[in-house]
C-alpha cells in the first residue's frame, strides 16, 4: 500500500531515516541523503517507497541507502545502495543493478587550454560526432564474434588494450582494473551475444554523452596538483555502458529471478526486486552473466576513449600522449561487487548493489592505484550539459557510512515525456550555444529529453554528499562541447 507521507526522521541537515516500522517486513531502516528542500520533492516521488521496499531484501545489512540524486527506477530507486551478506542468506537482485550494467563514466585530463580549443571547437565537436557512433541501436566499426567475444567478456578491458585501443596504464586507472573476474560467457543468452555483436565503441542514447569540458574551479588545490589539474584546463568525460548486451542480460535474468522467489520462499513487496540467494545456482549464474556485461562496458568505454584520442590527434596534429590525454579514472555506476566491511565489529564480505551510485573508496584502499591511495578514489559526478560536473575523492567516512558509495550524477527532476513537452517551441541547441556550449545529437527529441531543466542542480546534489563527509570536492568542470545519442 502506498502512503503520501511516510514517517521520516531527520537525523541531521543531510540525512533522513525511514524507520523499520514503516512497512511490515522491513529488515533494516532506510537512509536518505538530502537537504530539507530536496526532501519535499523526494516525498512526492515513488522512489521513497522503493527505498523502503529494498529494505525487505533477505540478508540486507545496516540500511537501504539512497543518494541525493534519487529518483524512481526499476526495483531499486536510481541512487540506491544496498549491501547483503551472502553468509546470512544475502541475495543478489538484478533490479539493484539495472538494465545498463556497468553504465559508468571516465574522465581524461589534457594539456590543452580553453583558449587553444575555442577556435577549433565546432570542428572538434563535429569530428567527435562523426567519428564516435551514437544513437539508439547504432552499430560501430568494431565487430567481434565467436571465441573472440567470449575472450573479451572474460578478459575485460585488457582485451581492448591488447587490440590496440589504449595502453596498459589505462587499466591501472580503471575501477577493478577494468575486469570482474569469474565472468561466465556460458551464462549469457544468444540474444545478448547478438545484440552486443556490433556495439563496442558506441556511445548509445539517453543520458549517455561525450563532453569536452574546462576546469573552472579548484576546490582542493593539493589534490588537484597531484592529479595534474588546473584552472582553464581541458578535460573530457565519457559516459556509456554495456549497451544492448547488458540490457539483454538483465532482461533474461529478471524472468529467472521471478521464478526463484517461490523456490526460496522469498516474499517481497515488489516483484521488480526479484532475487535469489548469492550462493544459489540462480544467483551464481546471474553473477557470471552480470560480470560479462560489466566487462563488455569497460571494453566499450576503453574503445570510446581510443576513438576520442584519435579525433584529438587529427584535430591538433599531435599524438594523444603529447597532448597529455591521460585517464584520471573510470568508475562504474550500475554494478554488484563483493567488498569487505566491518559490520557489528566483524569484517564481512558483502555483496554491494550500486544502482545509479558511484564507488567512493577512502584513503588506504588496497585496490586503488598506488599514487591515489593516500588521497582516496577519484569520484566522477556528471551534471547536465548546461551546468557543470565534479571530480571528487572518497573519504574514510564513506567506508563506514555508505559502503563506500556516493551519488553518480545530478539525478532527473523531470520525466523524458515532460522534458519533451517543456522544450516545445524552443531550440535547446541554440540556448546552449548562447552560453558557449556546442551540442550535437542524433535528433531534437533526444536533446530535449536531456535538457538542463530535466535534471536537479548538480551543485546542490554534490554539496549534500560533500557536507555529509562521504566525498571531498576537488575540481569543478563546465561543458563547452557535447555529443549526445
């Protein structure tokens, strides 16, 4: 049953708790990161019910968590985080990861300055739009099949580097080194293989983008200097995922998980949360397929970065390495991973579901590149194509408070249909060009759906997680050129 005003307790200026007593069957409370002003809109959205529904998952630990970019999604809200304990009946839920498995974002620095790029900006964005395939169902030029596909799904982004799409150093600055081990190509359907056959190195549609940006604020000078970032410098952000391959994997396993509910006597308030115990045959099979999709996505972003470097080389007449086009980091948004955390004074290996949320390891995490371990993991938070984005770092508090998780973006404030209605009679491209931002996309509808007004103000969203102490803002970047599907 839905209720318009769930009982929510204010913990402090940035945290709100949904008590376990709100719905029968909740195993843990809900925890929402937001300001009081944000909570007004959050209370009117179905996403708050989804936070409470996630709290019903068997084996869930501590809290069902929602980040300030929270909005309604499939099963989990977008911005949802949940940890389950496999040793205590913990489950894996495809709805807690999403259809676009390992949708994620990577950030490149360059040695270029805004004044060098401005005179060539239209040609640069036009070349990127021509060279980088984007749009619904669009194919790329990288075609693989048979044994080579299976090899790619197991080896992760190492495969792309071995094919000449980048260098080994790129892997060092990719979450999980660009590969989830124990991927199982046998757990993937033929339909998923078919859909993924020609989509490597393609951007896709929706909120996916490739953005040329300029750093306009330095918020942590010492960390920025370590990352070789300074005011006026050009950066590049690439946002894409596992394309039709990952979508099909999710779709296939949602059907299997619905059947598993009865088998394992799991009762949930929403079938979109269908799940199976992590250690069950169904759970292990889904994890094997999900890891294949995650590895596909890392290959995709690696190939997209290689195409981007090629365009910059042609436009500026220098090699990408002499242009300083080094990968700062690549983070996943929609993924489940096994990580160790202290729960009730005991170290446990937990299954962390991040659905529209970014990992935010604090200083000292062993998985981080050696030169990042004392500053924390880079956390990349895109905004919208009319405002700005952030690079931050994770904190020690994130490790204890949110299972090392942060928001992944601004979060939608308007549905896609509402966004199109809102754009009628306007040219979003001309409005952005008046602000000095060149935007190219496959169609006006897609650009209308992604207009700045469709999103929450990323500055307010990021300020919540910064003030709550789970990230530290390092630099702010504003867009000057964008390509969309």
